[in-house]
């Protein structure tokens, strides 16, 4: 298929009369009139209202790990809804599926004796983790420990806490102050020495937690520099700072391990998850919590504190049933080991792309996550548009980078074709 330049933005009148649905994370004038309406999915492909079949090279927003329209997950949701759509888990109440999922997740956690707080997604999970970190220190009588440190280029969702700890400056701008939650600060994304200096400047007595993605996603697919995560963990331990690991993207197999914490040998105090727990088949997220944090809230005493947090859909029974079915599929079909096989293919193909194209500045990968950073004379947004015309979905990320994060269920040949399509799109742009 011939690639074309993006369609010109519609007139002001057309914009004002456009669709009622406000596009997310978009410069509205340049997307209205150009939106792709996805009507259905099948495995690694989605289909648009105008008849296109597109390879989903980003697994939606990093989440469609077992592909689209899996009949077993549809059946799990249907059967659960016919039995009980949901019931809240406040106080004395719980529901059987949330209870079972909690036990399952505790057994998968990268540390012993985990407890689980469930909610509706990754942004929710970050809010819970940051609030719980501050509540921990308040309960300990160390109320000055309020500051949450996060890395340059970090993305932790867009609730109030996620916005405030964003390392992508454009996500924090425009709200009247530097941060909606003021007690936050940024540290280097790859220099642990600078992190230690920031802790010294702020004072460890004022720092509640450091939150980090093991592999930065939206920030450009940045795997950690060798020794960086280990150094961050050491800084936390030496300064009595909590370590929050944001595994919303990496959790449940994306790195070839159940959690990236296992891949990098990290034991956080709190671990946030979402996306891959259901492969996006139901909105679900949560936090795995280490004994250091949860034990004081479980002491049998009238003086035991309450963590005043909860949401209507926390422990949603249907979402939990879908998650349990999804975890069974991951294990039964050996999809996490499969990611290890695909990682080798992706690494090989990206190395060839890097060597064969002057328009490629750098390639990065870990597990089934890849980033292709383009030269300044190319636009990742334009290349992503060109890939649509070729039948492939990518997404522009920070740093003029293309995202690669397809479903775990793809074939080697599909992954090769995807990377080759990126190369073709680059070549075509450079010929213009």
C-alpha cells in the first residue's frame, strides 16, 4: 500500500461539530477527522470501521498480552456476571473471586507474605501506593517523610499523584503549580549517584519513597542501566526510604518473568500492577504490599490504624474472575517463557534495523518491549502514520521513539515482519 502524508486538519467549524467523545492525550485539532474507529479484534490484529486489518504492535496500550477476543476470557466474564456481577469488599464483606485472586497474587509476588489491595487500574494503583507510603511514615511517627521521588521521563498514570510524580514535564504542566501534590521531586533516570545527592539535599528524613518503573515505557522504552535499580534499592535501604516498583507495564510476563522485579533481582516494599493482569479484558489494577507495610494494620488491637482507602469497584468480582482465568492461560500456554523466545528475535531484528538505517539513532529492548529512536530529520509520529498505511500499529513516544510491544501470542514471522515494516517506513520517508 502506498503511504501518504497525514490528512490536513479539519476546519474550525468541523472541529466544533465533531464527535462528542474527547480524545485522550491528544492535540484535538490534529486528530479529529483522522481517527481510526476500532470495531473488533482477533488475536494480534484489530479491524477498523473502514475495513482495515492492522497488526497491533503495541498491544493496545501495552496490555493485550494474550491478544484480542480470547473466547475463554469472554466466557469467564459471562459466567461470572450470570452468577454475580460484583459485590464490594468493604469491612466485613468480600466476594469469592476477589478473595481467590488475592490469594493467587500473593503466591506470585516477588516477596514473601504479600497482601494485595485491588482497584480499577494503574493510575489508581499509584495513588494507593503513594498514599500508603505516606500513611506508613505517619503511623511510624515520622511525619516529615512526605516527599515522593520519581525519575526523569517517568510515567505513572494521570491521577493527581501520577501527574505530580510524572517525569514527563508536559504531563505536569498547566495545573497552576509545579505539581498537584507538592511534596514530589525528580531524580536522574540513569545516574544513581545523582539520586543519592538529591536524597542528601532533601534530607532522608523528608523522603517517604522512591517510585520507579523497572523499564520506562512511555518515557521511551528505557531499560535500566546496569546496576541502576540495585543502587536505587541500596539507597532506599540505607536511608530508610520505601521502594515502590511500578510494574503496570512490565508485570505478568512482559519481560519474560512474572514480574520485572525477578528479572532484575529487586525486592520492593510496594509493587503496582494493572494492564497485564487481565490483558485488558477487564479494568483491574492493584498493589502488592510487603509485610513491613501491612503488618501494623493487622495487629489485634483497638488502637490498630485503618488505611482509609477503598473504591466501589475494588475487588470487582467479574474483573477478578477474568484475571484468574487469564493467569491460568498464561501458565497453561507457557506464554511467559514464550516471551523469552520472542525477546531474542526482537533483539536480533532491532540490531539489524539499527545497523541498516542511518535514520535510526538507537534501539533498545528488554523482554517483549522495544523502542526505536529516530534521527531528528524523521518524525516518529509521521512514521507511525505511515505504518498504519502498511497495516501495522506503533506509537510515538518521548524522544522521537517508536513503541514496540506486541502480544505474547505472535509468531516469530509476525515480529520479523513488524520490525521490517518499520525499516520500510523509514526508508520511504528518507527517499522523499
